C-alpha cells in the first residue's frame, strides 16, 4: 500500500520553529558542536551537562536524523550550574542529595544507586506520583533510612498508593453503570480513562479503572497470573495488575498519546519501561509493553450480540488445534500428508450473524503449502528455512491468521468443522489429486486454497463435479472461467476500473497525465476508459503545463490521473495543479503505489491539498473490532499482523460466516457484500464463468492528514 510519512507535513513548521528559536536564543551563550560519526544526542547532552530537550530546542531537525559533521547549537547558559550532577546539602539534622535525572534513568535505577526505598523517594518528591521520572528533574534523595519529611507527605503517598489502576474485562450484558458501581467510581471517570467506550461498550474490552477492587470474586479472566496457589485467596482482594509483557514495533504515525491509549498505560510508565523513549517515539522502535489486553472474540462481524446455540464447541476444529499453535505459529500441526465500464453504486455491506436455528454442521478445508515432506528431506535446518524461505513465511503468516478465525468460530459456537491439509505445492504441482482420491475434499462445503493460481484452478476443475466452491486466497491473476472458482483478491484491472467508476459516479472531468514510458497504462486507458483526455507532453517528454490547465473545467470536479515516476515531472504537475486550484476543483489520482511520492523531494502538504486519491484492496481502519483483532493477534503471536496474516483471518472468517446463513456459499456470494478486518468481499459472476471479487476501497488524504474511504 502506498504510505507517506506524516513527518513530511511538519518539515516546514519545524524549519520555521528552528529559525525563530535560533533568533530568540541568539542573545544567550551557545557553542557550535560538530557531530562525530556514531554520536547520539544523549551522548552529546551528557558531554555538555545539558538535557536532550535543550539540544532539540535549538536543533529541531536533530529529532529525525543526526548525521556526522552536522553542526549543533549547544546552550551553555547553565553549564556552570550543571557541572555537578549531584550536590550534597548538609544540615544540622540530616543529609540530602539533589539528583538531576539523566536519560535512561528510572525509579528503580535511582533507588538502587542511592539505596533508598520507593516509598522514601516518593515521599521526598510528592510530584513523582503524578508526573513520574522525567529528564532534567531535580530530585531530593533522602538520607539512607531517613523517614519521610512530614506525616502529611507520608499520608498523601499512602493514600495515592492505594489508588492503583484496575482492569476489568467487559462481560455480556454489563453496562457502564454496573461496572462503575462495582468498582465504586463514576461513569464520567470511566469514560475519561477509556475514551473508546464513550459511544459503546464492546464485550471483551478491557476497561482501565481507578477505584476500589470489589471484595467479591472477580469474574473477568486474567491473561496470565503469577500468584502462587497459597496467595490465590489474597489476590481476590488485591488490585489486578498486568503481569505479562510483549515486544511491540512502533508503526508509522504512532505517538506517545496513541501508544498509551492502545496499551492502557501512562506516558510516564511507558517511558519507565522503555528509557529510549526519552528521545521521542520513532517508527520501527521495539518497545516493551503490557500484554494484558484480552478480547474473547478477535473480530465480530455483527453489531448485535450473537445468539448462543446449544450445540457443542467445534470438535474437529479443537482436535486440529488442541496444541494451540496460534501461540507459536511456527509449530505446525497438520492433518494428512474484467472489464467494467458501467457506473454503479457500491452495495450496502452486510454484517453477517449466525442464522437462528442453523445448526447443520459445515465442513471447511484449508489447503496450505507447508511442503513438510520437502522440509524433512532437506538438509537445511528448519530454523534456516523459516528464516530464508519467503514463501514458507507467507504460508505461516496466512496460517496464523486462519487460526485466529478458527478461534473466533469456536468462541461463537459456529457449527463448523475445520480440516487443514498440506497441499505440497510448487508452481506446477500439488497434492490435490491424492487428497481427492482419499475422499478428503469431496464432502467439503468450501475449500480455501491452494495458493498458486493454476493449482487453485486444477482443484476447482476436479471438484466442480461435486459442486464444491474453491476460494483462491492470494492470487491476483485473472482466473480461467470455472463455475465453482472464487477469486478473492481483485485483479489489477478491477482495481483500476474501480477508481474510474468512482470518478464517473461523481460526474468528474477525468484528465490523464501519463509518462511516455508508461505504455501499458496508456494502452489500458485508451482501450477501457473512454472519455478520458490526455494532457499533452513536450518533445522532451515533459508536461505541457498550458495544455493541462486548458483541459480543466471550472464548473466540475477535475480528477487528474498522474502516472509517472519522474520526480521533476511530478513536481511540475503538482505545482500546476496547486496553481489551478484558485479557479477549479481538483483532486490528484494515482492508479497504483508511487514510490516517488514517498521521497523528501515531494512536499506531503501539497499532496494533502490535492487530496491525493488511489484505489486499494485493503483499508486502514481504527474501528473497534479491527483494534481488538490486532491486539489479540499481538497477544498470541508477539508480533503485529502483516498483510498475509490479516488476509488469512479475513478469508477464513468470511467463508465461515457465509456458510452459517442458511444458504450455500454461492448464494451468499451472489447476494451479500461483506467486510472484515482489511478486506471487502464483493463477488460477482463473470460473463465467461466463475466469480471474482471487486471489493476495492477508494482512499484519499483528507485535510486532517488522515486516510479516508471515499466510497
């Protein structure tokens, strides 16, 4: 997916702040310092006895990159006062040390250094309860063994220590009022600490509470308990704490605020767990975070609660997954060795629930290319194979997502049996014929896989006699016409068609600016998208700006489709369109990800002004079910779900939900458009046979710098 860092938007602002800051401090004493190879801001700050914040204040660009030979301005106004990090103050009655907090220092490291207790340190510095340890703070270190300064301070600390955070997993039929009453707090305080529950109270959501733990037995499950059996009774009356941690890699656009909100932890606690955060949140950082969030259902495909049926949990699914491979996706437990030029409005997305009274058990088969026999005969170790084999990694990621869907089916008590077989795939061969000869596939209600397009087509051809639908999960190739084959990923032409259909539905004036090198794009537009006009190019291949502006209409929305990887040409197009916005409505459009737009030479702010739009088979959503899935996946697998993992969940869960509607898979495919975590499934019958998916999102950058769905 096309991604652009938001930091580009702030580059201009940072530059302005840098100029103003330098002017304001020109009257103070500063020194110029040239950065050596490998030096960090922390090291430089320690060398000059200043804080990293002092350096960032004068050198904002140092936050993003610190290259060798960069010249930094270092403040020296308080150097003399800071030459000694700790000073001893002597009095007649006691000795106290004044300690200035340095980068990477925590409560624990300071207490260990001076041999003082946590209670004594907080009693001497009451503000620590609220603010936590921050770089540059001056802390009073009491004499070893000294009592707190005053009875009042000790009492305050004791009272605050009792106000520990509690966590409560929302159960069915619970309300905000009942939870607030149970923990002796208010609804207002619950909503203040948990903004996600203001609009609704999802079952399984972990609520952060600052109140009194109820003395009755807590019914909400704890993710992982470290209490010994002898302490079990005592723990009932003890405020619950998150006792497990996991590693989390920071994604683009994440901030201190979003991280603290995601993991229900204060910014101070987050920094204490990860001292490197004192230099700011950076994309790609690996953080230690609580793993205490538990959601019983990773993703729910309905707004109404699911009616629980009396049938037993999925026996066959539990049999295949009793070793809980989702916790370690690498531990495998395997069974067995379009053309469209018509403009139409997107149908309403149906949120599937289990049809009441639908108890007939369904069977789903997953054909995944683990190639176990090849691994057993290979001299290369399994660890090296997992590390280097991209196709196997893709398979394992898809598998981990599918297991999440199976867990969801068990939680929802769906009457579905799951069988997983090794398809033993290469580009030209598979194990399908052997599985069919063993009667493993003929009685399935749906088959997901194989991965390679030609193998999926071979399976569909063979199973056509048994009317078994075969869902191709990953291939983007155009499929041959086979009635029972369902292409779950939209083809490239379908993706392109969708954005042109959208522009026509808005009665837009469509203008294309296409580089001469993009012959395939020119051919596609000319053959499939009638009415699109091309902007003229100069003899040297550059843009004829005057001609482009002459094609823009003042009384209609002008969609300018830009297809070029030439940086100079991109700049010229953007400049011309920004200028033309004074008299016309304009939106910039690309048909596929363009890496040129993700470089420092292109001003992201200009792309936002032009509301850059593009088609995508996946979306970026912050809806509550999506967030629950991502957190549950992180909890089980200790990593974020990638595209293949999410795809594994979406395809598997969507197939399950379609089969419990009281209709065949084909009937639901013809009637229902569905939406899961990242993917939309809008199947249609192709004229020559078979089914394909045209569930495409039209995304654009809005003025608030966020990606929005246009359709």
